[in-house]
C-alpha cells in the first residue's frame, strides 16, 4: 500500500509536540502539508519537520491537496465551527478531546460528519497507552470468561500535576499575532457561571469521564457529586459502581493518575504517566485470588517503551488504512459531554 497522506490544521503547542513530531515518524504515513494562520510559524515548523507544503488556512490546503486524513489540533471551544467546516470534504478527522464545548455543538458536529460522509477520531490518548491497551484487553477477557467473577467497581483518580513533563522543550514559538478566529457560541441552557464551570470540568476531567466508559465497556450515569467537588460516583448500565476522584491533592513535579478495576476475585491497577512524557508507557499490576485453595498471584507485565501520544498516531493511521476501528469516535465523545452535564447539574444542586 502507498503511504497515508496526512494534512495538519494548526501547529501550535499540542499540534507540534503531541502530534506532528510523532506522525512524521510513522512509517505508513506522510505528512504532506500543514495549514497555519501564523505564516512565519508555519514555515518554521515545516522546515523543521520536512513538510513540503504550507498553507495560510485549511480551506486553501484542502482545495489543493489530496489527503487521506486531517489532524486538527485546535481549541475545543471552536470545534463546532471548525469540524463542521472540515467535515464537508469527506476526509476522516482527528482532533484533541473533548468533542466540543457544549452538547449543542457536539450534535452540530455529528450532523456535519453524517452529511459529509466522514468520521472523526477524538484524541483520548490514554486509550492508546500500551498499558491501557493491555488492561482493556484483559478486562474484556475476564468479563467474558468470568474466571475472577463479575466486575464490581472502577476507580479513577487524577490529581492535578505536571502534565507537560518537559514535552514542550522542543516547541517552536512565535510572536506573530494570529488573526481573529471564529469561536463557538456558549451553551444556551447555562448562565455564564455554570458554563464556565462546565468548560473547566470538560477541559480537566473529560479524559477520566471517557476512560471510565472505556473500562466499563458500557455507558453510565452520574449518581452523586460531593459538594467539595473532589469526587463523583457513577453507576453503569449493568449496575457496576464507579468513582472519579478529581484532584484530592496536587503534585508540582509529578503525575500520579491511577485506574483501579475490581472483580470479585481480583483487580487490575493501571498507573498512567504524564500526558506528554516521551517513551514512557503506563505500569500495570494484576492480582488474582481465584480461591478454592489456589495461591493468589500478583503480576506486572513488561511493556514496550512507547508513549501514548506516539501510539495514538500509529492508531489513527491504522484506522485510516482500515486496519483497526478508530478508538473513540464523535458519537461516543458526545456521551462524555452529556455525562459532564449530569455532573454539573448534580454539583450545582449540591452547592445550593
């Protein structure tokens, strides 16, 4: 097969350091063009990474280039506008999480994708960590075999910390003034204070909202939010309990995110690295206590030195080539926005 042709829309901090520097190393793909409204930055980034074509905006690029996929790393509060425009070209799209800044804009995106015949993979990079992929496969296997009994509980803790971990050290910066961009309107069913709270929650914790569904393997609803705003409890469609703990403490020079999946006769523990830490996968620990005289065991697999952002680039390219399904598409990502609204309603009610 020929190489998959990728075009980038925007090469700011995440565009460069989370995505572009990984895509240019994927053997099966070629980054053939980028669009950047800051002309000097676009040319400098293209020269650094050997990208042959630079355009002033995505419209110019998409009219000129034959692309198999688009990577558009842009602020999520303009996704409704941007993705709806990109979708009309019928080319699969990758963006950072979340889908949008409101349920309304998320629904707008789904309609545009359907009309354009395209699909959209969200950058929930934690799903692409080799450790996460290992745990997900084992969780699904244990649910099927029942060898450790039923799934009983999922706990996710995400203390605020150093999410960059030196990941912007090689970032090319620019003092250029970007032109005024079009932004999505705010949610119509929230006042300003509520919308600001919603955006903050979606920005900081939507990864955990999404990862909860990934581990459960099904949808869920928020059943309780503590007034302190450090935890929320959920119940899955089949009745499995879950908890997301939101920064009960802070780290200044570390990242200590953890996922804990329990069955009746054992558990799986996943420790995830800082999002921009390079060449560092998560760690996995699995405890089995099947009973009936069997000796309980705890094991920890050795995983390849590949970080989630790099593996995510491989996964998107593989999805473009039809070798695997996209790990999270827009319809599922819309459910994350709905969960966030459930959280907001319960939190505001708890504060009354």
